[in-house]
C-alpha cells in the first residue's frame, strides 16, 4: 500500500472527535480513494497513533480483536452504544455495538476544508505516480 494513502487515512482519522465514529467506508469516501478494506488494513497495521477505535464496521461493531479495549474507550468518550455492553464488561458475554446512527461524525465546514486538502494531496500524489514518464514516451 502506498505510503501517501497510509498518511492520508491516518491524518483524516486524527480529525474524528471523541464520542463520534465513522465506518471504514466513510473514510474511503471522504478521501475519494480506496475502500473499507484498505482503510481497515491501514488502521490494523499503522493506526496506533490515531483514534483507531472511532472507525468501525458499518454495522457498528468494534475492530475485531480489540472489542474490550475499544468498549472501554467508547464508554470513556461517551460514544452512544447499543446492546448489553455492561454484561460484556462483567462476563465477557453479551452483544453490543456502537450506535452508528447517533454517533456518526458530521464534519464541520472547517473539517471539510481540512479533508479536502488531505484528499487533494492524495489525489495529486497518486496521479503523479500513475503518470507516464516523459522520457519513456516516443
């Protein structure tokens, strides 16, 4: 995966405020590049420096393998939740998820300005990489 894409995903995820969340596909859509799997891959390999728990499955499920840690962060941040998360914390059983309808991040105009800068920079770098080398053309 290109480093420019990794950097763009991480920069965008860093903008997501506490108590809110988006789906992996939302990040890709905001960047205008990639898809949910690419975003998930970036976060699973390089997302330790950003609020990775604020990016989830479209169903509202926490990142696989990080459910307990993510749940503690959702509770700390006041992220809207559905299901029996209290039971999950007590017993490790019970089903819960983030209420993505209520928790979905709605970027402000200022956020959209920053997102546009990130997306345009990514687009330029990807376009530059895919452009034919002038010396190779006949």
